[in-house]
């Protein structure tokens, strides 16, 4: 096994980079690759990938062996190595859909956001059908997880890591791990203690290996304990462990000894690390949990790495991982030695720090917002990012932990203010940095959490908001019929909650879905219902906008008279509100309808009026578009000279604004309008 490759799953960092022991097991696994399977022996072609299973207790080095096997045989697989972890540190299975999406991301294959598990696994099998890849499935909990992810091609190889046999998967012989051989175990110890302390008392060292039963994780903890005490004899540690030989496993006995040697503050910090989402933490997480400074937390975490209590993750940012084999021990200590109120407070501090970091990460992207700049300046230096790129890198690297924090925030089945704020900031920040389309798979998960809690706790207002957000994602990814069903359900929930915002938005969105599906009569009808509500509430600006949507539906249906009437109503509304830009856009659309209706002279006059409005509104792009429309209309009316003048004016306007508008065009897909569509509604006005 490698120096720090105790199998909690995830990325491992090795000091030496050299594998220890397991020679026999490695040889058997390599031979198993070449072994003829049952299908071959029966004369049939193997329908699926060969599965190699490495089974063992947590901390036995099972992941390390899997990684070494992958390293040795990887050159046979031209399409590379794919890795995914199938359980959380506490043993909770990772949903197959999430695992499939992670593998598809590694393959650079885009899967539909919000797709069902069967659809995702089908896309994965199709993507692997023409590939020769090696797939490592770490910490599998059940055979069903592995079976769902198996490629339908014998050209691929799957290496699965589990705690026991995966009954139900054909033609799999588990390679079951016990302890390390004595020679390898002694070498592992010497990496921590130095060779001298082992060679001067080889019998004591062998006795220590025997007390640890060759268990790699226990040996690492023992080595870390000895490394921290240069004057301690190996025999002393062996005797202490022997004296407690009747109390639990070797790992638990060594851990108990290491834990007892920690200062009180460090011991408390270690216990609280069991609260880290997905077992992933950084100095900010530890700082918030322990209530100490960020620099102090990082120093403590590095000390824990030296003792073998944590793994340092190979990452551009300082990140650490709680070994899966130690997680139950840490949680048991926290449950017995810390009061529930203390654990709840530590969890709240951690989630609050996460909210602050998300706020900072989003605010630094809003460089044109005075409010965002002011809020950013008011934040402590410890949670501020130097630039947008650093904020995006942090968000990308910490994404698994942030999504796990969202799950943790609602794990108790509640949707309190802190949970709402975390969900809201996570959604907004992801959209701000990645865009709605790229963030959609994660956003489905976040809004799905809210919907689940809202349904279980009978919270109609929150249910309506979650359904609207999920429906918006469906609509944005082309799943219009699914979106329509969710919009209707959101309307029912909004009515139950007596929430005019939710009901109004749901009615308008139902109309938009029908418009997308080509049912223009129903679209106009639903827009009309939403308009009636806006008029009843005297919301004139929204009413004017809805008149425009009704006009658009009539235009698509070819009812140009009705479209003109509604555009004129929209114009009246925008004029009363003093919205010059909206008035110019409405005139532009009215001119288009007049042209469709066969009235080019009226269209020309309306278009000229729209040009003047666009000039007053200082909307350069709209002005250029209107100039081009004028040019087209003049061409049809037989005045090519005037048309050329307007076309040249439009080109000059666009040429002057192109370089200035380029950053805005990059943001057009995602930022503020998209973020608003994904809002997690809260009673708090702060977010």
C-alpha cells in the first residue's frame, strides 16, 4: 500500500509514491483479467465488462490496492481511467444517477440535466460502447450500484472496491484483504519513525505489527504517534496496545491512544470534524467548527495529517478528507462527549461561514453593482477573494463539499432560515460563475432537496417555489412537457399558500410552456389569466409586459388584428410607467406585426417612431436592430438608397459597441435574470 492510501475513497497523496506489499493479491488480480470468463468457456461472447472486486474492511488498504492495479494496467486502456466514489464517509450510498453523471462528465459527454437514473446509465453505456476504458468504482455499498454502471462491452474493465462480496454480479471472484505481511508493515512503520527505531528493536516492532494485526490504518496511526514522540520506544507502544487487547479492533485501540494524547482543544476540533459535509474540509470549515482562526485551523489540520488522522487531498487549495475508517469513531466521540446544543452550534457556524463565502464569491462577479461592492467591502478579509477567477476556482474545487453542505442543512427534515439562505446563495453563485445551462444538473439537486422537505413538512409556499425553479430548469433544457406539469403543480401549491407571486408566475409560465409547444390559443388564455391578476393588483409594469406576451401568442397564430390591439395596450402601459426602452421595444414588435399583416407604410411609420424612442432610451443594440428593420422595409417599398443609409448607420453603431458589449454578451446567458429564476424564497430579506 502507499504511504497515505488508507481507503476512505477519494484522492490520496503519497509521500513516497511507492506501493507496499500485496504482491500476491496484485498478481491474482492481474491474472484474473486474463482469465477466461464463464461466457467464454460456454462459447458465448462476453456481453459486459469484466469486474474485478477488491473487498476488505475500511482502512485495510483496499483503495490503495485498486489504485496500484489501475496504475499497472492503465496503459492497456486507450481511453483512460474513470473514477467515482459510491458512498459517503458515513456509509450513505451515492445515488446511481449522481455517479453516472460524474462519469459522463469525466468522459466530456453532456447528459440532459434532470434526466432520470435509467436515462443517465443508458447514456453512460452508450458513451462507453466504443471505448476501451478502465472504470474504478470505489466504496461500493451494494451490487445494484455496480451493476447499473457496468459498460456493455468486454473491451472495458471495472475495478470495484467494497466491504464484502457483491452478490448478484455474475462471474466475480472477490480478492479479500487481510493484514499486511510483516515486512511491508515494518516498512510502513519505518516511513514514519525512521529505520533506526525499527532496526534497534526488531522484536518490539514485530510485536507492534502483531498488535495492529497488520491493519494498514492502525499502523499509520501508530507510526504517527511514534513520529510525534521521538523518545518513545516502540516497545512501550506495543505494551500499551497489548494491555487493551480486549477492547475493540486494533484500529479503535490505536485511535483511542492517539486521541488521548491530543491537547483538549485539538481533541475537540478532531471530534467536530465528523460534521464536515461529505468528510471534506478546508481551513475555513475547521475554523468555523472549532471557533478558531483560519490559520490556527490549518496548522491543526496539518498536525492531524502527520498523525494519520486526516488525509491531505491533492488540490490547488488546502483541502483535507476524513478517512472513512475513522469517521464512525469520530462521530461516536462527538455524540458522547459533546452536548447536542454544542454540535448544533458548531454545525450552524460552519453553514454560516459557507453562506458568507458563497456571498463573497458571487459579489465579486458583480463589478458593476455598487450594492455588491459595498457588501464585499464590509466582509472580513478572511472570506474575500482577490479576483473573480479565484472565486470560481474555489467554487469548482469545493463543489462536492458545498452540495453536501446543502444536503446537511436539511438533513433534520427542516427548512430553517439558515438552510434557505445557504440554498439561495449556492444557486445564485453557481449561476453567476457557471451559467444556468452548465449548473443545471446541480441546481436540480438543490431544488429537489427543497421540494422534498416542502412536501414532507406540508409547506405549500416553499413547494411552489421549488416546483417553479425545477420547471424553469426543465424548460431551459428542452423538457417542455415536464416543465408544463411542474408549472401546473406550482400553481396549485401557490393557490394553497395564497401566494400571489407564485400563482402569477405559474400562470404566466404555463402560458409560456404552451407557447413553446405551439398551442397558441391556450398560451394566450393563460397569459390573459396572469394579466387579470396583475391588473387586479394594480401592477401596471407587469401588466404591460403581459399584454406583449398575449400579442406574441396571437402573432404566432396569425391573428394580427388581436396582436396589434394588445401591442397598443402594452404601449399605453409602458408610456404611463415612463419606461422608454420598453416602449421602444414594443413599438418595434408592433412594426413587425404590421409588416406581417401587409401594411408596410404603417410598419415604416411605427418603426421610425421606435427609432426615436430607442435614441432617447440610449439602447444602442435596439437602435441598430431598428435601423436594419427600417432598411428592410424601405427595400420592400422601393427605396434602396434610403435603405442603404440606415443599414450603414446600423453597422456603425454595432461596430462602436462591439468591444464594449462583448463582456455583457458573455454574461447574457446566465447572470442576474437567470439567478432570479432560481431564487430560493425566504422570509429573510438579507439574501
